[in-house]
């Protein structure tokens, strides 16, 4: 759990899929004048340098956000995501917390969990001065439910672990279901990888009531070849809008 660092994978095809959906939800929530709460279970360091050692070692971003930026996109939801990423400047990729921060209203608030000590320190350096944000160096798998707002409060919960250990599939399913029961007023998004072992199928079966969206490339014998999102309580019109974005993603990312 503490070995994973997202800098090696920032901006890859899974981030494109996940963050396009995230931007759609954020656009809807950002228009609300009342208090909205945003929560991220595995925040990482917030911002990633695509010219840095980690990103350059794998080059995964070149097959993700790099392709979209080079080709250009026409779908409005996908273009909105690309434009928002571009607003952070060249060679900088925003993680989920930075995207949330960018679209939060002044009276909104956010709670970002990050258990990895080094990642947490960088997250503090990148985002710690914003009084709307509460950064927590705690294990969200144990602590997150203690910070959930009241049942009817509007908001967003992103559960986005690394799934390094197979036990996480059961743990995440329980966390997502329990969180949704306790905070049904929020949109809850659960990211999962699609791997040859197929463990995501068991996860999906336990997330009853969530709609799943998947972006799948050519199947491989090893490694992630697809990415999925299970979403509880999405905003109105999310389904049709995001599915349209997925169609263009697939053409761009898996030609």
C-alpha cells in the first residue's frame, strides 16, 4: 500500500477516463451555492511533473493525455477535461485533488486523505495553503467514514486506491457501500483497474446500485488493459454525456 506512487502513472489512459468523469461531476457541483463537500480517499501529491523522473521512466502519459492533446478532441465533455488540464500549464498534470480545488466555489470544502508519508508531504507543499482544504495523513480505509457529512449534504466522494493487494477489492467494496449508505446525498465514484485476473468482476458484483463505465483496450497477458468506474448517484444527464465522451476516448486512445 505504501509502495505505490502515482507519479509513474499520472496522465495515463485510466486517468483520462476517470478524470473526464470527475470533471463532469465537478462542473455540476461547482454551480451550487450551498456548501458542497469533496472527499478523495487516495489523494496522491495533487500535481505531477510530466517532465520529471517518475513520469519519464514509464511514459504512460504519452498514451493518455498526450494523445488527446496532440490529436485534439471534439466531444464537449472530453474537451472540457483537456482544457482544464491545460490550464495548469505545460508538463503539469493535475491529480484529482487539484481538479477538485480548481472547480470548488469559495464556500465549498474538501477533505483529502493520503497515507503515504512522502506523497502527503508533497501534497501539503502543493495544496496546503488553501483554507478550504483539509489534508489528512491517515488511512482512509479505516478513517474515512468518520468524516462523512450528514446524509443529505451534497458532495462527491472519490475512492481511488491502487489495488496493489487482492484483499483491497473486498475492502473497497465494503467502504464504498457503507459510505454510500451513510452519505446518499453525494455522488460516490469508485475507480478500479481491469486486469487479466478479472478481480474487478467480483468488486462490481458487490457494488449493487452503482452504474459501471469501462474503457477497455486490447487485452494483454499482463498488466492493466482497461479502466472502470462504478458510480452511485451521478448528476442528471451524466450517463448520456459521459458515454459520448467514452466513444471518442476509445478512438483516440486505442486506435
